[in-house]
C-alpha cells in the first residue's frame, strides 16, 4: 500500500515536467513518475493529477511557442502588424 498525496510538491511537479516525453502516452509518464516519487521520497500523486498537470503544461508550452512565433513575425515584418497583433491578442485569451 502506498501513501496518496493530497497535495503535490512543486519540486516533484518540476521534475515531472522534465520527465515528460510527448512521444509516449501520459500513462507511461505516470509509470515513470511513480519511481521518481519513490526516489524523491514524496508521496506519489494520482494518475488523474499527473494527467491534468501534464496537459496544462503542454498547453502552456504550445501557447508560448505560438506567441514566440508571432513575435518573430512581428519583429521580422513577415506579416502585417495588425494581423500579428490580432493573433497575439487571440493567443492571450
């Protein structure tokens, strides 16, 4: 029997983000995270908590990449500034 974590430590979540490999399913990352939690000496979170955290992390990274690409388009003037500005505002929502 293992201890379930009511709250997940931030250092574990940061390590989990580094452990995430998009080429494998989240369930496989969860299996790897169980060993990571044991190594770190923290209670391991539920699968649901890991899944939600990884999905949110992936969405944030995707949003950052979109914003970065739009800023490059604006900086290098590859598209009209009003179009890029509208896309940037849409990306912030």
